[in-house]
C-alpha cells in the first residue's frame, strides 16, 4: 500500500509541474517557400523576426521544411527530486497547402501525460497555424483558433483574443518554424542572433525569444553529431519555463534534444531516438 501511495503521489507531483510546460518538437517536409536572402528578418509588423542587428526588414520569411516523418524521443524528467522516464512521439505530415502535427508524451507513472496538435497552412511568414489544441492529464482540452477571417487568435474563453499580425506560432509549431528557417538559410543563424515569435498556448500566449548559442557535439542514438543550440530564456525567469533546443544539420535540422527547465529546478529532457520517414 505504501508503494502504491508513493507512486500516486509521484504522479501528482509530475502532473503539477508538467502542466505549464511546452510540448516536444515536430517535423515537416521538403520544399522551399517565400525565397528570401539568407538571414533576412521578418517584417516589423510580424511576430517572427531576428533581432541580431537593425537590418532592413523584408515581407517574407524563407523556409525549407524537413521531410514528413514520425519522430520518437526518449524522455527523462526530474520533478522535485523524483526521476521519471518516458517517451514522446511526434507525427508530422504536410503538402504544399497545409500541415499537421501531433505530439503525445507518456511516462511510466501516468500513461498519456500530454497530447498536443497543430494544424495549419503556409504563408509568407512560413508556418501559419489555424488550430492548436492541448490536453493535460486530468484536465480538459484547451484550444486556440487562429481566425484569419476575423484577424484574431481566439483562445476559447481561456484568455483574451489577440489581433493576428502575421508570423504567430503555437507551442508545437514554433520549433518546426525554426527548423524550416534553418534548412532554408543556415548561415542566418549565427551565434548571438535572436529570433522572436508570439507563441500561443492553451491559456493565452506571449513572446518567445530564441537566442542562438553555439554548435555543440552531442552523443545520440545516431552516434556523435553536431547540433546548433538555441535557448528561449524568458524575461520572467522566476515563473516561466526555459526552453533549450538542439537542431542537427545531419538529421534534416530536426530537434535532436529538447529540454524544458522550471524555475524550481525541475526539468524534462528529451533526446531523439529514431526518425521514420513517411
């Protein structure tokens, strides 16, 4: 009985900490849209742009999405000193007009812990989500609708609507937007450059800034590989989640490692185990 209670308590602690986390990354397919010079920032009115230097802003963002695939990640979390193992599956598909992403994260203690999906199209800013949904264990599904007819993001009562300006992402599409931009113009992601996105979640949204750190050598299921490290360090680090992502050019610029870190020291670290092309 004591062991069962400890297991249940551990699951509750994990759920409480994971509820505020973003979900794992996803993949996208070949082809380039909106051909633009390497490293050109998005427009001033856009929600996605580089702040590396004050260059003239362009009206389009070049992307070259990675191939459609199913990605499997090994997950490890530390929640208030409790180590938990799990896995994530990301299913990515697309054609010239639209994309679909789905993510499911499981742990040994909770079963399905997170389930997220993003569906949308492509425009001059790259990925353009239409619908985002998120479900957390023991909670109902929350949604965000990118209503391009009304020109607003509708959070279905979980937060005030926000005007659409172009370039907005959701918590699962933003990493694939970055991967697609890197594949189009990898030289534009120099160390120190910063990329801003308004990111919609399941309770509203805010601006995420990803700073390019440096190339690192990582051990992985594919052997030792080079990866480019980007980090979103929130301004309010006392209450917001930090996101670190490593993208590998040898793996189509898929995220090969993703780490979510909480202010209290809790973390979830995911490493890519396999890629199955569609």
